[in-house]
């Protein structure tokens, strides 16, 4: 490796560390402020279905309690690939077109509620939602799933999209120059309208 390549790598590593230090806590804070997530599942026929569910998070993943009576509960039994999204509330968004959001591709795993990991998942839900989660966990048609995230994206607003790994490591999302120009023009236009 040449000295120039070494310097470029060092600059890239420093830039990545700064980005992680600045955005990593922001991503975690945004996730922790959300109490529910949008859940995109797939039917046996291959059709998309969207719903929502309350969740609890720990380092193992996102825990959800889902009823077999719900469409997404049936879908989780036949297809373990699930997309999730946490979304800024409309009432607190500065711009409805640029709401903050955190999305992940995940794999759903059914957990026995009496297993060691199942007990931890139910405890995490009870800590967050109290007696309601405790009561739902006791019902036979409610099953506990752990959603393990792989790749994701955190969007802060116009032109501010970042790739996020399952363990909350943040990286730049490289946008094409044309897309950047369009966003710059849109932001300039929005700014002039607000003034």
C-alpha cells in the first residue's frame, strides 16, 4: 500500500468514526423514542401486507407479540422475511415529505415464550408496555417473534440518507450526482417558499 493510499484510508476511517459518533446515538435515540413499527409481511400468495405492532428492542433484535388471528401473524408463519419501519409522527415533522425514518430488512424467528430467549423478549416487552404486554403474552394465539435486522437505512430528511447495519453502524449512502442536484434544487425551492 502506497503512502497516498494509506493516507486516504486513514481519512476515510476518521470520517467514518466521526459519522458513527455523531449519527449512531441519533439513530438509537430515534428508535428508542418509537413505540411501534410498521411491519411489511408477505402472504402465502406472495402479496404484500402492511400493518403495525408495538415492539421492544435489545441487542438481539426487535421483539413483537403477534396474534395468529391477525393477517401479519399468519404471514409470519409462512415467510420469515419482513421489512420494518419506524417513522416520525406527522404532527412533529418539519416537512411531511421528509419525515425521519429508520427501515430494516429483517428475518423473523418464532420464539417459545418459555425459552430463555423468549422469557427475555417478553420481559423487554413488559418493561416497555407493562400489564398489557404481560396479558397478551399469556394468550395462546399471541406468539413472540424476534426480528433480526440485517441492512437498513436512516433518513433524516432531504439528501440525508445513511445506510445502517443491523448493529447500528452508520455509513454514507452515496447518491448519484443527478439525484443530489435535484434534492439541492428542491431544498432551495422549499427554503425560498418558507422565507
